[in-house]
């Protein structure tokens, strides 16, 4: 059984994907507030990546959680 071809991204492409995700997060918080749970927020970000991915490759949950945790904690402290 052959493995599917691996998709490689340049550093610029990876940075652009995360920049787009941060813009999505800012809009989400501005329009709807902070989600009730971090799990809900991670799920929304996973869905965003799925919708934006042409190749079908998306960051894993652990990677997304690592990026969101500092923001989540800072926003929850102000609630």
C-alpha cells in the first residue's frame, strides 16, 4: 500500500496560515466573545484550518492547543 504524497510548505506559507488563524480568532472574539471552553475554541480553529486547507493537511490538536493556551489564559483572566 503506497503512502499518499507528502505536502511540504515553505516557512512563509506556514506563517501565513497561522497569521490567518490569528485573524480568525480576533474576529471571533470581537463578534462572539470568548468561547465557554478551550476545547470548543480548539474545535473551531480545527474547522477553520480544514476549510482553508487545499491539501487537507491541518495542524494537530496538540499544536493548536499550544498556540491557543497563552491567549486563552489571558482572555479568561479578564472575564
